[in-house]
C-alpha cells in the first residue's frame, strides 16, 4: 500500500466534525427526498411504462424518471449515513429505518435497471453485428424487429431474434417492476417510510452524546472497511489486461450470479458508503479530489451492469424451443458482456492505483 | 517513429555481406530439408493419423511430427530467402521454386493446424466450463465424451456437445489433410521439389554478380516492407486494453476470415521474412536481440490461431439440427477466441513498442 500523503481536501484530516454536521446532512437529504417524492406524484408517477417501446420521452415521463432517480439518490444517502454513523444516532430508530429505505430504493430502482439492461444488450448486439448505426438512427435490432428485415445471413438473423427475445423478456420484467413500484408507492409501508423521513427533515434523532462527539472515527472506520475489501480483491490479476478471468465458468452449470463477482459488488457498496461519509464531513459538498473516487465507483457500476446483462443473456438462452442461431447469438452476447465485466475490473484497478496514493 | 539507435547486433549495420553468405545459408537449409525428409520417410510418414483420437504419442509418431515440422521450417526459410534476395539469384529458377515450396509446406502444415485448433478449442471449452482440470489429467470435454459424463446443467451439456461436434469436424478435416499430405509426398510434383532442393544443397544458382553484390539492401527492403505494414496497423487501438474491436462483426453474416484480421496476417508473414533475412546476414545464427522480434512473431501466431479457432467455432454453429445449448456454447467459444485475437494484438503492440526503439 502506498504511503500516507497530505491531502488538503481530506475531511478526516481537517479537524473534528461534530454531530451537527450529520444532523444537517440528514435534514438536507430528507428534504430532498420529500421534494422528489412530491415531484414524482405531480408528474404522474405511473408514466414510465409509456416509455416501454417508444424509446422517446414525453416531458412528464422524463420528469417522473428524474424524480424517481432523485428519490433513490437521497434514500441511499440517508440509509448509508444511518449505517456509517449509527453510534451517533438513536440505534433502534436507525436500525428500523435502514431496511425500509433499502426496500424502497430497491423497488424503485428495478424498473430503471431492466430498461438499462435491455438498452445495453441491444446496443451490444448491434455492435457485434457490425451494423455501425449512428446514435439516434435507431437500432436495427430493436423491439419487435422482424428477422427478415435484418441483413442476410443466419447469424444476423440470430442476432435479430436474440434481440427480440431479450426485448420480450426484459420488457415484461420491466412492466412487472413498474407495477410493483406503483403498488409500493401506494402501500402503508411506504407511507410509514415517508412519515419517518418527514420527521428526519425537521428533527434528527441524535444520540445524547452526538453534539460533542467527533464524526471522524466513524468515517475512518467506513474507509477502513472499504480498504480491507479492496485489499482482498484480485487486483493483480485485474490489472493484467486480457486475463480471461471473468469468463471462467462462462459455460458452467451454475447460472446464478457468479461467485467471483460478489467481492466486487461488495466493494461497490462500501465505496458508496465511503463517498457518502466524506460528503457528511464536508457538509454535503463533493470535492474535485473525489473525481477519482467517482471514476472507481463508475467502473464498479459498469461491472455490476455488465454482470447482470451477461446473466440475462444466459438466462434468455435457456428459453425452451429457441433456434440454434438465436442461442449462438446469446452465447456471443454473454461472453461479450463477461468481457465487459473484466474490462470494468481493469478500469477499477487503474483508477484505484491512482487513488491509492492519495487515500492512504 | 523512434529515432535510430546503434544496435551492435544489427547485421545490416555490421558491414557488407556478399552472395556467399546467401549461398551458405541456402545450402545449410537445403541440407536440413533433405535430412528431415529422410527422417520423415524412415519414421513411417503415415504415423500421425494414429494420434487422431489417442492423444498420446508413440515414438515413431512423435518423430514423424518433428520431422514434418523441421521440413516445413527449412522450406519456409528457403522460400523466404529466395523471395527477399531474388535479385541475387537466377530469377527464373527462384520464381519457379517458391510456389512449389509454398505448396509443400502448406500441405504438410494443414494436418498439424487442425490438431492444434482442436486442442485450443477443447482447452478453451474446459476453461470456460470452470472445470479447472490440471494439465495432463485429461480433458473432461474430449473426443467422444458423453454429455452425461459432464457435470450437470444444460449449458455444461452444451459445452460437452460442442466439444464433441468440434472434435468430429476437426478430426475429419485432419484425417483428410493427412491423406492429402501422404498423397503429396508420393507425387511427382513433390519429387521435383525434392530434386530441386537436392541441387540447392550442393550448388546455389546465384546470379553472375552475386558474389560481389551486397545482401544488405535486399534485407533492408524486407525490413522496410515490414515497417510499412506495421505502420498501417491500428496499433493505437490495439494498445488500449479491452477496445472490443476484435468482436465487432462477431455476429455479422459474413463468415469467411474477417477483413480486419488480414493486415495482421500480412505483418506476420513480413515479420518472418525479416527474421529470415537477418539470419542470412548473420550466417544462420539467431541473436539474443531477436528475442523481442520472436515475441512479436509469437503474438501474431497466436492471433492467427485464435482467429482460425473462432472461425471454426462459428462454422460448427452452422451445422444443421444442433441443439440450442450446443449453439450457445459455440457462441461463447467464438467470442472467447475473438477476444484472444484482441489480446494477441495487444501483446504484439506491447512487444513492438519495445522493438521499435531498437529496430529503427
């Protein structure tokens, strides 16, 4: 590990930060949560299903999507801060609150995740077909595309059929996720969460000692958990391009999320907690020095997205009675996405190397 | 391009080398050709078909394979030298000789190429199945393996079936190549080549001016052709890991060798000619400084092997009436091998960067 360096923007080294900063941060995030929720309701809340096959964006729909994203963003920050700084908060209250926030942001995230996954997979199919379509000119492989409309050749038909199959499966999943999100937003469970957040916006339940306690040890502990988890990643392998590690088990019988991905997903979550803790210490601001931390986090988002897309391709290939050409295209697609997984690990390793000098 | 550096081992800069060096080199290679041919005949010449499914190696068979390899090795060197130094040789004679040597080494190479391709593909299938078998413990996916003998799961059955299909197709191709090689070795065309090489072993048909002419301009021209060809390769892209270039068109309708591979194959041949020219100038010796050149050449061999293996997987996927799981496994395998193509380009770029400083 690299030697400690003086980082003028490191909030941990800037001097004591007390519970008031945490209270201020939580109040701001709670206010943002309530604002997004109001916007989500006002813009219709149920509009996003309309995007399913148009690919376009009505204004109300875009606003609903933005509102849902902002809602998730603040829910993650509240939940993460409750976790990292739990010793400064009413422990019962924060332990009750966290799973509820996780449930809410998970439920709201799912619809968007299916849409993004489909877009990623159709984009990859086009790239792999060498169609070189310009952005905005529409996908040759797209929702309901007729195989016969695609350029000639068995495998290209396979790509088109694979695209249509993925479109069917992921659109169905997205529609279900949309209904589930609507149902959740109307549930008493949701109203209880919203009420708790409303309380938080005015009165943060700090522990009695919090106003004099220093937040920094908790933030340092969050950073320590991140560093430990990163330390156990196979970064040496990841830093060696084309190590072919991500596709090992690419044909194994086990179809659930690959065990080799798990520690990377874990680091993704811990990196997020670390970033939020830095935000709390800095009074909600993100500093330029966090750019590398953000890049590392984005690589891990790519890692997760590619892993899930690869898994969706493998899962589609198990649909009964598909044509061999369809299955072949899905196999190519699966391998392609697993290589994106490997590429994301490489990118993470590269940005972490730069980060490590500063962080330690 | 990097600035010229003084290379004490560069034969082009060591001083004039006249036609005698070329004559000596050609005589030595011709003698080696005749020795290998004798060994090939004595060890049976027809033994290599026995290797088809045993995977083991009888002594006579191994010797036959070695002899065929040595035969090809000297045929390539003779042919290459005739080309590079054609201005110093009887032009009619060398122009007649070259296609005959190419025909011979091509015919002899084919059997080995199919065997190596099958081994590469079965090895990849095992790696992708995460079977982690130790070297020498035998392939779980191997000639005639029963799908039911493999670990459970549809896709693993797919991998086993894909392995069996590739084994069937490539073993058939190898057997045919073996027969063709045997037939070639008994043909009058072959005997004419062998006679010409026998003449070469005692009396090289140099052009009248050759004994006083300098070989170096021809060697420099060969190097120039290599540098030009390398200069037109997309090395900037290749040096950027995970550029995903090799799999573009991975699902396109065109199934013949990919156009994007052609310039790389061309560089592979030109690099070989450059190496042989250096050998001629140095009296047949390879110098330590050529190690990087060799590494670059090996990367291009990997590139060619992976490209052909990818093509074989795609071709097998077009077999009528295969199961979707088989086609899926072949798709994963195809993409895997195209990524090996990309990895080989990266390796070449890396070793060429090191080489460039010295070569120019």
